[in-house]
C-alpha cells in the first residue's frame, strides 16, 4: 500500500496559485495602468479592484484552511472564504500540477486528505438518519447477477465482495446507504435524502468531484483500493467506513481519516 499522501502537496499548489493571481494583478497594473488613455486606465482600475477583491477572499480562505489544519479546530467565520477558495482554485491547482509534473492522482489524494482533516475539525454529532453512505458500484463483484444499485436488498451477502460487509453497518447504526453507478445517481440520492453529512467511498477522481459538488456539505472521503485496476472489483476496508460513520454519529474525536491507494 502506498504511504499516506501529504497535505502539503495540495496546500503548496494552493499557495502557488495565490502567487499566480498576485502576479496577474501586478502584470495588469504595470502593463495597462501606465499607458496613456483615460478609458483604458479606468478599465484597468476596475479589473485590478476585481482581482484584488478575489485575492483577498482567497487569502482569507487559505489562512482559514491552514489555521484549521494546524489547530484542528473549525474557524467558523472563515468557512465561506475557505469553501470559495477550495472550489474556485481547484482547476488552477490541477493545471499547476501538470506544469510541475505532479500526477493527478497525487494531487487529488492530497485534496481529499486536506478535506478530511477540515471535516474532522468540525467536530459535532449527527442523528443517524441525517448521514448518508455513498458507495461505488465497482465494489460489487463484476460477475454478480444481482442488481444492487436499485435495491440493496438484492445483495445475498455471499462474501465475494465488500458490499456484504458494508450493508450491515447501515443497519447497525441506522444510517442511509446508497450504491451509485455515477455522479448523477449520487446527486439524486443527496437531493432526495437531504443528509447533513456524507461518507463517500470512491476513487480519487470521483471523491474530489463529489466533494466539490457537495460544498458546503461535509463529506468524509474513503479511497477504495483497486487491485484489478480502476472500476473493476475494487475494495474498501469496512473498518475505515465504520470509523467515518462513528465520527459523525458519536462525535468521534481523535479519529483520523487518511487517504490511501493501492
């Protein structure tokens, strides 16, 4: 198993993105404001003010993320800037990752690790009926004839895949559980059940897109292992999923959710 991906990968790229915005601000000012022409100067001022305002919000969001990670406490008054920074800068972070030749999987694992620690900082307690467990259909044995995405009761719990070990968790703790074939079904489940928090199992790519889609809803991500390749007979440790469930319904202080990959 690959070691835990450090949070500093995503945080470093986030900081580099902020510097990129600051550089763009300086370029706009030095290139256009010094030119003659009244109308161009006014347009430049508007553009600089807009970029500067965005940069201030991003800076507050970045500060909130770092402070929350260091203190392991939720910085409540900075939640909105943190969410804004997370969602707005993600595409730029991925682009910078390509420039620095950092693989997409590494960045996304680091992103999920940062997200999980921020969620962990928001220590609280939910009633089980407000928690949703989202599982990918690739956890099911490929040759299994039972269709469980429409009805989980079709699972015979034969032991050939981890689904049979995960369904009892939802029954034991009284939480909602859905198995989705993609983002559309997952969004439909969230819209229908309206949970206050989600425990999601998926690959790095799907976890990242799901977390971004659900902001500001807290999502704890558990990365599945893929010994046979992506989207084929994947596996997740039921104990990791149970720890995530307990974090929400028991306010489990001290639980740490690291992102691992095969």
